[in-house]
């Protein structure tokens, strides 16, 4: 999987600790190596992770190697972005988007 710079990779094994147990809201990208739009989204996620550090944690999970988490949250398309707060999914967005639009969609989490 192509990891976006500054974006941690999580797995089925550590999803609960890293995402559900996080103090901050967490933006999770469900991604896959074969997904073109996921590659387009990588620099956007890196920039958001850098700009929102301290307010929002950004991670990605490989859908092909972590089927348990993908199934648990009903992810059907790549990329799917989900925001988790206090262990619960509070928002889901499907597809790549420009940084400005993603930041607008996340603005109410402040």
C-alpha cells in the first residue's frame, strides 16, 4: 500500500487501540493498492494530517489485508473516508476529493 506521508497505517489488529480509543477525532481512509483515486488522495491526506495535527488524527487501512474492519463498517468502495469520534463512526464519505472540499467537510468537527 502506498502510505501517504504523515499518515499512519492501521490494521485489524490495532484498529480498536489506534482509532476507537483515540483522544482526537480520527479520519480513516479505507484504501487499496489497486485504487487509482486512493493514490490521488494520498497527497491530500498528507496535507490534511499536517495542517490538522493536534485536532484530527489521520490514518489509513488497507482494505485487502484487513477484511474484518472493512466488513464491520460496511465499506464497499475505495477510497472511503470515515470520521470516528469517541469510538463511533460519525461521518462517511466515498471517493477522492480536493483538499479544500475535504477540509470543508471536516470543518464542523472543530
